[in-house]
């Protein structure tokens, strides 16, 4: 222990000595730079002031131009532009893009997939983030060259002076959060042409620009890290797709959709969907906001409902540990004319996978989106550079494969901490109430906050079922657990502008034995005695709990006729029930002759009959159930239940198919028969 303490003491002593030495060095350096012996002002100095002012003006204008150029192009300039190699018309095939697409303006892709767009596994990702030293070096190069050129023309303006350059300009660049500082040493002798006086050697010139270049760089670097690790922008694009998808050519294809019964299939071309998506991204781009920035707008108001507010807040990016950047504006820019990569899992068309045949097939849509596209992030300060303004622009490449964010492995950012669960992100006030579905407090429940692919334990409830304190800022879901009690996900948005209060309802789940019976439709009507399913029939029930707490529970039962019973998970509450009965069998519907006009007694059909062709089905809809109003209540006590449907006894002809269309009427007329009942045996 003494040895450790001794080593710690030695280390602290060395650190203190190092700090003292650095401070002495800085003091001596400052004295040397301002020493009158080094830069003694001769008699008649004011006579040379115009030359000094001209040199200072050259430095100031050159410095402004250099800072604006390097910021405008994401930390790159003409000095090292050959490091960026954009491909015309293919914005995702290199380390840079043209923005706008039809221009010659080049922006680096600070983060991008370097592998082919067709890559789906073990792909390589790269970063074109410049270092601060690289940015300083470019500023130095640009300013030194511009000042040299500027002073070459000095005598054409300063006609009363002889100006002799004794060497090359040397510029030193330093930065802080709000300023870029340029110190110029340029050996120049100046002499008035009309006098016999001695020449004067100009000393150092300093220009301080109010330009938050370093602050913008740090914000951009953090945005890039969050994107690389957490796929922030990919998730936003997926939200846009989900919000604008549906079974219509006018909408985007859904990631997944399943329907039973005859529906006209919908097909989409990748090119058409790509154009629609481009328009949507452009229209949604103004929703992207950076929390804490100058143009951040709090979305919540009395005219917007809670769930819309939650959706919109998914476009709000939260950064931490970056200090105050309320003077910086943030924008996301997208060019519709970019020819980015888009396909449906490598295919050019998407449509349903159809089971069965007309007129009652089952259509299943599984649409894999594959996308690689650039976005441009722009940071700006309108007050910088004496009101001229400063824009810092850089690009990121977004990658989605199989409708999921597709990014580098954590090896690129190895050791990166969990962004969501950092203690420094626990900044937002909240109060969480945890109750059972019967309204009782749940003491000592574990409460979790989840967002994206991360989950954080945020505390335990007290004796009154309350957890109150600071929570991670952002949009996500709350869950709780204790023993046999579990909860559904409760959507929540924690933000710094208000104290958020949410209630989690915990549910006692029970495994209930479930049987299924069907009421059969005959020529006389619906048979009042329910019977078992046939071995080749499958019943599908979906149960959705109706709840006013905002966290409904849902469950499903799928059972075939060869199974006597099957377990279903239920909790106490009111449920809406939807169900179908599917016959898994080959059925041949024979042809049918129908009269297209009028058929008279004895005379028969006045026109030639129309033949409805025979066709074959390998599965068909046979029955259904729907209980919405009124709903069904499960009181939590029944341990064995029977569920019911109304079904046809057979489908063997076109007439039977017509009868299938009357199922909804039979269901509506006999709802009381379809309420699940407790088994008595």
C-alpha cells in the first residue's frame, strides 16, 4: 500500500512540475513575442501604418476565405481535394459526393460503406473525418499562399512605398470553441520613396476571427459517432417508410402484411418506390432537429396528440457532453436527383407471395428494403465572421438491408460506451407509477427504459409504486417486472422542458387451456350445436386487450383440428377477438353455366350461357369470428376456455363460394354464441 502511495505521490509531483514548466514556457514565449527589443517601433512609425494595415487586411481576408472554405467542404479544401474521389451519378461508390448532385461541389462522406452496394455481410466501413491538425494545416497553407499573392500586388496600391519581401510568410493557427486565431510572421522591409530615411521591418500580425470552427467540428464528429454506432438516420428513414406504407400503388410497400380472402394483388417497381421515398425524405427533412441547437423547436402543443408528438420526436437528435451550442443551427439536406442504391433485396419488383388460388387466396407481403443513400448535415452560425456567417457541411452514407439498419460492427468504434445509458444522459425529470391491472401499487418493481437496441435499468419503485427522479433523455419505451408480473411496453418521451409522468400497468399472465369449436352453416341456417374442427382445418384467433392505460396486451391462438387443446396466455381484461378458419385441402370447383341476361320458365336463357371455368384451391377460408362491440371479458379465474367460430360445412361449388360471402352476416346475427366460455368438463 505504501509503495502504491509513493508512486502516486511521485506521479502527482511530476504532473505539478510539468504544469509549472509549461506555464513558464508560455510566459517567456509571450514576453519574447511582445518584447520591445524584438519589435522596436522606430521614430515615424505612423508613416508606415498604411503598409501594416494592408498586410493585416490581406491576412484577415485570407483567413476568412480559408475558414469558410474548409468549413463549407467538411474539413477539406483545394489543398487536399485529391484525397476525395466522388463518382459522377453514383454517390455511394466512393468516399465523397457531389452536392448538389449536378454540381462540381465535393463533400466528404465522414462515414460510409467502402464495400460494394451489393454487399450484405462482412462489409467494410470507413471514415473520412479529418483531424484537427489536418484542418489547421490546410488553413495555414491557404492563408500563407493568399497572403503571399496579396503582398505581391502591394506596391500597385501603396505607390509611396518601397516594399521588399525578405522571405516567405509563416502562419500559425490556433483554435478555441469560439475563435480561430492566425499569427503571421512575414519578413518585409518598408521604405518611403520620397525620403532618405531607414527602412522599417514589419513585425508579426495577429487576426482573431469569431468563428466557432472547432465547436462545429466537435458537434459534427459526435453526430457521426452516434450515426455509426446507433444508426440514428437509418431508423428515421425506416420510420418514414412505415408511416407512409400500405397496400396501394400510391403508397410505399409495407415491410410485412398478411391478408386472407380475395384481394387484388399490388405490385411495386423499385424505381417508382425510390422516387416516392425521395420525395418523402425531402418533405420530412425539415423535421430533423438537434436538441440544444439554435433552431430547435419543441414539438408538443395542444394541437398535436401524444403519439404524433412521439413520432416527430424520433427525428430529434440528442447529443451529450458538448457544452452549449445554442448559437449553432442544424439542418439535414437531401438531393432528390441523387442516383442512390435502392432495391427489394436485390430485386426490382415487389409483390405478394400468394397461397391458394382465386377467388380466396392468402396474400403475404414480405418486402425487404435495401438502401444506400447520402445525407448532408449542415451546421451554421449566422453571427460568425462579423455577420458574414459560417457553414460547416459534411455527408453521411445511410445503409439499410432487409428493412433493417445496416452498419459497421462495433470494432470500428471499439470501446464506445453505451450512449443511452451514460450517467451523464440522466438529465430529464420523470415520475413513473407502476400498478397492477386491478389498480394496486406495485412495490419494489424493476423499471427499465429502452430505446433502439439498448435497455437501461433506471430504478425500483417505492412502497407506493412510484419511481421518481432523473431519467435518460430521449424517446423510447418503459417496462417493469416483478416476479410473475410483467408489463407491456409504454411509449415515453423524456425531455428537458418538462417533468414527464407515465403509468405502467403490470399484468399477471396466466396460461389457459384453449379448445376451439365451430357452429356450422347448413341449408336450414346455423346449427346450434358446435362441433370439433376437422383434422385438416386450422383456426387462427387474435385477441387484443382494450385498455385506457396506453399499454394494451395482445395474444394469439393457432390450433389445428388434430389438436384437442392448446395453451394461450391471457391476463385479466376486456378483449376484441378476430379469428379465421382455414381448410388445408385441395378442392376442385367444377365449372358452372350461368345465364348472362334473363332466364324465362320453359324458354330458358335468352342468350348464350356463360361458362365459369373450373379451378382448384389448395387452401380456402371456411369460417370466421369477430367480437368488437361488445368485447369479451376475461376475469383471470378461468383456466380452461372454448373459443368459437361460424363456418361453412363444405365448399364444393360456385354456390358455396357465394355463401361464403354471407359469413359476416351470420357472425353479426349470432354474436352471443361466439363469446368464449369456460369449459365445464
